[in-house]
C-alpha cells in the first residue's frame, strides 16, 4: 500500500486518479471474465460431464491424507 496520504479530502492527485482508473479497468476485466465463465457454465451439457466430474473428484479424493479420510468416515458412521 502507498505510504502517501493526501492533505485534503478534496480533489484527488493525478497519481491517485490514474490508480483509480487502473483499478476500475481491472475490475471491469474481472467482471467480464466472470460473466463469460457464467455463460459457459450455463451452456455446458452437464449430463456428458457427469462421468468426467465423478472421475476427477475420485482422483482428488485419493490425494487426501489418510487422517482426514478416517475422520470423515467416522463422521459418516456416526451420522448413520
């Protein structure tokens, strides 16, 4: 963060204005990317992806440490 502080709350300095414009452009790019992702997720044929997602979740599950697996299994047994 910047160590500079403005002397007044009035008109921002030139540097502050440039920084604010850059922030705004960055936020707009992020928003556009998220919007594109949201549209893509809506258009994906989810039935085709079911098996693929299940496979990747199973692969990820194998990477969990043994201790976490045992704790989760105990929780499931207690719930049943």
